[in-house]
C-alpha cells in the first residue's frame, strides 16, 4: 500500500504555528482553517526546528467518506464510481488517504515529538471555520478497510505525546 502513496510523500510538507500551538494540517482535518489562522508557516526542512507538533486525528470512517466526497466535488466525479476505483487502488488522493500516510510524510522532515489530539480540539486552537459545507450533500459510501484500519490504531494514541519515530516504527508494518 505504501508505494501507492509515493506521489503524496514527495509533495511539500507544511506545519503551522497558531499562537502557542504548532500544528500539522491534514486534509479533511481542518487544514484550511488551520492554514487561514496560521501566524507562521514552516515548510519541509524548516520543520526540523519545531519542538513539538500537534496532530489532529479525525474519526477514520467519517474522514474517509468526507474525503472521497470532497475529491469528487472538486473534480466533478461520481462518488460511487470513484469509490470503486479507489478500492482497486486506481485513484489515490490526499483527501482520503490514511492519516498515518500524513505522519510518514511529516517524518521525512521531523524526528521530534508529536502530541496526538482528537479532531474536536481544533476548537481550542482556532475559532475559524473556513467553509460551511453543511449544505452540500455527501454521498454515503462504505469506508475501505485498508484505508481506515491504521487510523483506528492512531485513535488509541490520542492525548499522548510521543516520538514520531515510535509511531512510525511501531505501526508502519501494518501497511505491508
């Protein structure tokens, strides 16, 4: 599965500061709001200078459905057809990739500690809600197990501050 995400892992990596918080924005986890509220942005090699990065983790199934729908909305695609292509690994995108893949991306540039926080903690970081998309109907789709299993393991780490190396080392074999 990891090879499927090669393109994403080679994109720019961005971390933001918002007041006293240093946060890693993940798509479909409030990234637009976090970017808009940011006081400072760190990119790629600059990230190594951060002391502790907070990572918001969203419910994996809710995020997957939201991500597929957003990807299809942006690209004017049928959700059910796209879901079938995703299941066959013919379509991969940052909007619905596992949050663990985002952590692998961060690990390319940062070897320090991360604090794993529930998605709802975004309200403690910023009051910006970038877009109200509640009026946009989401097409229900079943989550794809290989996309959400790893992220359910990340949910067990919420509230903990850990070395990113520990998370990567203990969980990456699940992607094989």
